[in-house]
C-alpha cells in the first residue's frame, strides 16, 4: 500500500492490472477504494492513505469526486464504463461518491465522509452550473451539469442493472 496511489480493484480482460502507475499517468477508480473501505479490507491506516489518494487523483474542484481518473485512452477491454470519453456516463457517476461517503462515515472517518457529501450538496445547489432539479443525478458531466435524475433500468441507490 505504501507508495501506491490506492488499491487495485480491476483487472482487464487480458488479466493486466488496471489501476496504479502507468505510462499515461496514475490510474485509479473510486470503486476499488470504496469496497476496500466499506468491506473492512483496508485497516484504518490504509483508509487514511486511501482518502488522501482519492482526494489527489479523483477529486475535481468543479464537480466533486470522479468515478475514475483519466486513463488517457478508451479501454475497450475493460467493460462499458471505460468505453466512453472521460467525464461522461459511468465515468462521472455520483452513486459511488455516495457509497464512498457512507463507507467513510461507517468507518469513523466523519470529516472525510462529510467532505464527499458536501461536494455533492454544493454542486446540487448551483443550478446555473448543474441545470438539475434537486437531487443527486446519475452522473455529472465535465462542465458540472447533472445528467439523468434516474438512470432508466436502475433503481435509485442500486449499483447493478435491475
């Protein structure tokens, strides 16, 4: 964990590790960090490292927390989340940010969890930027606009297709 930008949560269809140092820059997904925190896999010291890494690589001052860092290329061998341009669709999902905040609160990292929720609240209150009715959108695009109040085919708070 030390010296690492976070925990690896994904391997691609070729069996190669997705996250970590890469020639195109550090790659990180919020999902890999969330489940390690939420599931108790990471100890408290590791959670502290995770929060610092997530803030460094995934926090965007304009939109809050991203689902993943910019991988610098489309990942056709990783699934649909990485087949989109960075900052769109699954790449800007908000549901994982809510799960991240919840996991941090449950683990006693209250200040860090609050910061995540505060970033969502602040953006949701800025109608000129987000153009959304009150609530948490499925994702925020690169301009800070909320997209899809409810993604068709999913229930609110659900992480997998119904």
